[in-house]
C-alpha cells in the first residue's frame, strides 16, 4: 500500500481545535482528520485504520491504565552501574 502526504493549511484556531479534538479522542491529528473527512467523501476510514503498520504504535500506551509498581521494581537492576565491568 502506498501512502501519500497532503499539506493542509488553515487558521490557527481551526488547527488548535483539530488538535484538541484529536487529544480528547486519544488519536493522532492525522487520524482525526481522516475520520472526519472520510464519510464526507465516501471513503471507508476503517480501511486505513486497519491497514498494516510498520511502526511501534501497537506497543504505545499498553500499560497506560496498569499499576506499574511491579514493572518498575523489576527494572531497577537496569539502572545499577557495575563499576567492575567498566574498569
């Protein structure tokens, strides 16, 4: 699938409103614009939302609502510098 780019120029208050909407929805500005525009032009937004991605997006925010105390405790060893190893 080929992905293209499109430049969108608008007044600052419009851009800020789109950014606020995207933040409220927990999505990117790009996804917000596609979600708003797609039904108007007769394109299925779900097609682009389910397209294969080649990034780490599926891992972002995974622990958002989880108590991370146990995870942080398990990672403390990674912050310890082994002085002998660095001599």
